[in-house]
C-alpha cells in the first residue's frame, strides 16, 4: 500500500487527468462529464428515497415522521421463496430520530457541490439546529464552508471525509 503522501500525489494526478479530459469530481468516488452524473447515486447522496426490487436489493423509504431502511433476501432462491410467501424483506429498521442528522450528512457530504440547508430539513424533518454544534466544529476545522444557501465540504473536508462525517455521529 502506498503511504499517505504517495496516495495524495496519486489523487492529485487523477484529479488533473480527469479534469483535462473534461470530467468533474462531483462525488467523493465518482467523476463525470457535465450533465452525465449518475442520477441514482445523486439520489442516494441527497438522502432521497428508493425502492429496491430483487435479490439483495435495498430500500430507503421516508414517511412524515420516520425513515425506514430495508434489505431483501440476498440469495435468489431464498428471495423467490419469500416473494411467493408475501414477504421478501429480510431486514428492516427505522432510523432513530437522533441518528437522522448523521445519516443525512453521511450521504450529503460525499458531494463536492454540497447541499442547500433547506434540503436537510426537507429530507430529515429536523431543523438545522439539530446539527449546529457539529456544523460549527466542521467549519472551525476548515472542513466545510456554509452560508444560508449552501453547505459544502472543502477540499480538506473531502480529503478527510471520514473525520468530517464522524463529527455528526449522535452522542
């Protein structure tokens, strides 16, 4: 494995080569030409809902006062047997209210373009005050920039994304 300096140099080279070829780094692990970003991935990172159909598929479904995550049976045979019996869902859990801020930020901070503050409220049902303390910490460490229209990770925040996301874990 390369050391941290070599990894950073490789990342810089990748960024330069993709930029030169017309690709933008729109998400921590994805590049695309303008207008060609993966819409389904953008939906995940924007904490949107999705319905998984098929063996091993996952879903995230929002209701007015709760968010549910589901996973279907992974093995095709088991999945089909459970579909026939009327329940192909192997796992289901509700995201606890005190974890919604972290769940949202875990996804949204992957996007270089960031997110509008009102999107946090629309997708979680929480006010931005619910994550004010970690937002202040992240901003003080230079990991995010924010104003009334946009919250986004800085280049430093993207390089240390796990550290940034960890700030939003529930106490």
